[in-house]
């Protein structure tokens, strides 16, 4: 049994990012512990780049909800990132959380595997490519196994991800864990 933590970055509840996340979590929860953290509902300030976290104790100078996210990630085996696609990038909310993981405390995590769930209104072929590249570079850099990517494109209205079969794809990805 793995502990899976999914950082869900959509500010819109019930949208296509949430549908992908929930479909994945339902299937994964059959054999794993799954925790969804809606980072859009938390108060997470952007990284200041001050590098205070590289000092004693690896503590960020900012006291916000990122501390609880880090606690959840400490003993996670699998990290999931779920985000809508905005201007060829992840949401600001998920970006803030990921950037705050610049903290060397990440080196104490047990995360060995990761996956990515994306929901894009655009059907443009390359709409998810910048995110895919960043995700791939990060997983390779940290030696984390990429379990897969579900990139739902052309899913503008709530429910489109399910209607287009992307939730089934998310469930299939979860079955691989």
C-alpha cells in the first residue's frame, strides 16, 4: 500500500481538473491511502527566493499553510499534481506550492513516483507541452519515476473531461500504482 498525495491546483471547484483528480483518487483508494490537498483553498505565499530555507532546520521564513503540505509530503510515496492549464502553464496556486518545495526539506521526502493530471480548454496540440517538459525535467532531476500524464484537452465546460473519456484514462493511470 502506497501513500499518495495529490496537490490539486484548480481554483474552480467541480471543474475538469477536479474530475480527473477524483477519478484517479477513487480508483487508487482501492489499494492505497490517498490524500487530496486542494492548494487553491490554502494560503500559500509565493517563494521569496531568500534561501533562508537552506539554513538550519530548513524552515521557510513564511508561516502559512505550506507547512501542513510539507508535513503531508514527508511520508508520501507517490506525488500527484493536478492543474488546469492557463496560458500554457500550471495554475498560480499549484505553482506557488511547487516553488516552495525548492526547500531542501524535499530531500527528506520518500516520494519515489509521480503523476500529472492536466485539464486544458484549448484543443491546440501543444497546449500542455511546456508543462510536460517542466514535469519531465523535474522528475528526472530528482530521480522520481514518472507514472504517467493525463492531458485532457478541449475540456472547457465542467463535465467535459468525463464526457471525453479522460476520467477513464485517469482511473487507468491509478490502476498502475
